[in-house]
């Protein structure tokens, strides 16, 4: 499989490191308007960089060496424009999250993707972390009984610097609730197995980026929030985000509670904890199980091995061995939920999803 990468920043570096671990994958082309980013990608490729062609944009990349698939890892606000020429080809596409920064652009990409036969995949890595995959499988298998509550927590470091500081402004990212939290909204839909009805978010930029200035502009992105989502099947979900909690032992935690048990998983510990209900005063019957990940895969990225396993699944879809697991529609819904949360936080109100989706 001959891959082209469009965008060679931080997330693209992770894709490059993981593609090196896949025996059936070869990077042949890179596209980025920033020469420094292309140089960074060449260093990441190391001894495999010699035969790689570099281009300033997607159009010239498509005129270059033949490709079997492309990965789009350019800044969020460029996705719609970058994907236009790609969607006119028969190439399989993996587009990093979020699919787009506006609902209109995301919906347009869904329509365009539906017209083609080649796989179109949205990069929602969190689905593919091995401990999270096990958590999801256990919930779907009924281990907690009937699911009623889902809580997702991310306590982490602030946004990292990016080329041109594009990720400091909601106009470029779609807002934190799109840029960062689309992962979690995607997990909610996947785990709950229903569509969102109402979203309420309370959030603000309280600690990070307040003293930063870029061309005399102040960043306008949320750095912490609480979001609740009501789903059509009656399940309630909550997202707790804090991006000034670098000292946390667990960066992500997922908690599912049903009428029979509670199930938790933490990242990076990989610890899965199962707590069945017991009669009042009876001994607890808590079970803990570590979910291991190959250290080589862990070392290749910042998503607890997820990028490697997502790339494997993408290759299976391209080869016709398995379906696309994260569709353009999934990507659009994650964007819509993020935009609903952004609107709710800024307008201090509950947002119904039918306001956005009709």
C-alpha cells in the first residue's frame, strides 16, 4: 500500500511512525506548504525518506507518484478544501478528526463521500485504544446490564503549539468542543447506540492561553467544561474536560453504569475495573484487570496504541476484508455534537440537536 500524507505536523508524525510498523504500508508522497514540516517528516521517516516525493499542496501530490491511499492530517479548517480533489479520485481516504469545522462543510463531505465506492474513514483514534475497545465490547455484551449512565473524563495538559498557532482560535479548530471533544462525542454515540437529542455545556477559557497574543489577537478556546448529553434511548452521558490538569495519573477515564454493574477503564494505566451491584452491607466483588498493549506500539504515538490499530483496520477496509468503522456520517455527527456544545457554552442554554440537524 503506497500512502500519501497531506499535512506533516504533529498528528502526521504519529501516522508516519505507525506506518513504519505495518509491513504492508509504504509512504511515497508528502504534501505540506511549510518546508520545515516536510523536513520534520523526512527526519521521522529516517532511512525510508530517500524515495519519498514532497509537494506543497494536494493537487501537485495527486500529479506525483501513484498512490493506493491517502491520510489527511492538515489543520482542521483546511479539511473541506483539501478533501475536494481527493474525493474526485478513487483513492481510499483516512481523514483525521474533526471531519470539518462547520456543520455545512461536514454535511457536504458526507454527500460527496456517499457518491464514491472507495473507503472514506474519519480518524477517531480513541475507539481503537485496546483498553477502550475492551470497555466498549463489555458494555455492548451486557456486562453492566442495561446501560443508563456514561461518564467520560479527560484531565490533561493544554493544547500543544502547532504551526502558525492555528489551534489557538476557534475559527480554525471549530472550537475546543469540536477539536478535542469530537473523540468523546463519537465514543458516546458508539457506546450508547443511539442519537443525541439535547446538549448542555458549561465551559470557558479560565486558565490557559489568557496571556497569549498572536498578531494582537487573544485565543478564544475553551480549556475546561462539563457537558451533558441526553440520548434518544434515555441514556444520559457526561463529558468532563479539564486542560490544566497535567498532574493527573489518568488522562482519560470512561465509566459506564447499568442496572447490574459499574465498569471503568483508565488511560494510560489500561486498568479495567468491574463493580457488580451487591446488597447493602454485603462484601464488594470488585474485579480489576490490566489490558496490555505492545510497548513498541505504545512508543509510536500519543494515543495509547490507537493509531496503529486504526491503521490496521483501515487497511482491512481498503482490502475489502472488513467494513469502514468510522464513516463520514459518524464524523459529521461528532462535529454536530461539538458545535452544539460550543453553542451551549457560549449562549448559556440547552441546545437541541434538531436545531442543527433539522
